[in-house]
C-alpha cells in the first residue's frame, strides 16, 4: 500500500491522471448541484443591478445570506453570462455560469500551486514538488467539497497568496490591493494585517489604507455611483460586520450549525443548545462572548509572537500557515468546505521538516499534528464528530504545533 501511494506521488503521469479523473467527475457533481452557493453571489449581482440591497434576505429576514463586501459583485458580474434571476436565488440558463465558475476555480488552484512553490521552499526542488502533490492529495476531499458547492473561498485564497507574494517582492501597494480583494470575498482574512505590519514594521498600514480606498470606495463608487456604494457599505456593515465585531454579547452572532467549525460555534455548542428560534443558554451570552474574545486574543497574541522573530525563508511558510488557520477558526462562522485551505499548512509543514537542520523531535511533533488534522478533516461526513467540532480541535492542535516550532525555530541557511 505504501509503495502504491509512493508511486502516485513520484509519478507525474499517475498524479496528472488522478487529477484529470477527479476534476472531470467533479464537473458532473458541480452541474448536478446546480451552483448552490454561486447563486448567492449572482443574487447579489442582480440586486445591485436593480439598485437594491443584496443584504436583505427575502426568504429569511432574520438571516443575512450575502455576507460579502459590495465590490465582490463587480468580480462576479462576468459570471452572470446568460443567467437571469426569476426568483430569489433561482436562475434560468445558469449552467454556463456554473461551468465557467468551475473552470476558473481550477485555474485559480493552478495559480495557487505556482505561488506556493515560489513562496514556500523546501530542502530541494524535488522534495518541494513531492510535498505539493502530497499536500494537494490530502486536501482533495475538502477541495472537492468546496468546488462542488461552487463556493468562492478558493478565490479568496488566491488573492491572499498574491498579496503575500507581492509583499515579499516589496510591491506594497499592489499587495495591499490584492489583500483588499481577498477581504471583499472573506473578511476574516483581515487577520493577516498583523503579519504584514510585523514584517514591514508598521509601514504596510499606509498602503493598506490606500488599498481600502481603491477597492472599497473608489472603484465601486465609479461603477455603482458614490451614493449607492455608500448605502451598500452601510448595509454590509450593519448586517455582516456589526453583529460580530461590534457587540458585547454572543447572542448577536450565534451559529450552531454542525458544518460551522469556527471557535465561536465550537464554544457555543458547549454552552448553548436548541436552534435558531429557541436557543437555551447554560450561561449568559455575555459571558460566552467574553470567553470567545479572550481565547481569540490569546491565539492572536501567540501567533504574532511566533511570527515576531525575523526569519529566513525556511520557516516563513509556517508563518503563512498559522495566520491562514486564524482565518478559519476565529470568525463568527466558517463552514468546513473552507478547510480546503488545509493543503497550504500541509505544504508548509512538509517543506519545513524537509531541512536536515530541524530537530528530529520537532519533525515528529509536526508530523503528528498534521496527521491529527488530516484525520479530523476526514470526519466531516460523520455527524457526531462534526457536532463535537472534531475538525476545529484538530486544526487547533496543528496550529499549536506550528506556533511551538516557530517559537523554537532553527532556521536553515539560505
């Protein structure tokens, strides 16, 4: 079995054949699922075209289903193609949109792979390519789940990695613009601002402000009109940002769906029962909120401490990985298809331990944590384990292993 698996990793032809079969079979699934999450984005596009707010859910006034910044509608507009909304989240002629979206997701994955090879080195090029294949295969079920739902988190990851690449190339303004594009899709990636500020000694903040002005204000105002863009930004703030970032109670952002595996949902399942209409709190939602905020602060502080020391490229991949993990575990909710991003932490760990200078004990610990998070990621189809937030705890263990390694790092030369 081990020899067979090794052949898959070592042979470019076998690996390529598996990917072709996988993506072809997945295309059938994508078409069958009828663009479930893509419809949410296209709903937002249609609402904006009609000069209406996409943040008002006509099917459930108590739940915002479109959580993205207004500018994302500019990015998704080309995928409308011949689709036409006939009712909220229902479209005619949507298949071309679904397939176009799917093809661009595959293209995004290819670019992501190329960026990872540039950003995260290994002891040798041969080991690096092998690690990339292994990491991708380990995350393939989650990647398939992400793509089959026509989700957009792959594009958020793409813009984030482009931002990191440009940042490392000292192209700060372009990096900030790409960073802000990632935020229009997935605002929890804002946590990377700590990484950029640490690495630039605070200088990045000027470029970040410029990026905000361009991506969130100037371009959307040019397309939508300044008044309508201001209205959309206000609606986005009220519906998506305020309930989590500007509140003193867990009651404003509770989400107990088993598919949601972030810290707030995990803690919520410990102290809250019931459903969206009848929640039963074992302790005050204010106390739950305080617990979540304290745990989040501790996690952020240790992540920043781990990235504080100026490092060589050997351990830089772990730094990217821990902040990417923060984007998974800290927001008010994060559905487990976003854990498709795990192939980046896998790749970072495998490359880091490829260097002979890394202590054997540290290598074993990191490999163990990778195995734990991999096993936990395979549990998403087992209801009792998702209820117990198995993938969250596995990811926390992996994060802890990487942070410990960074705090005790021994950088290789070069």
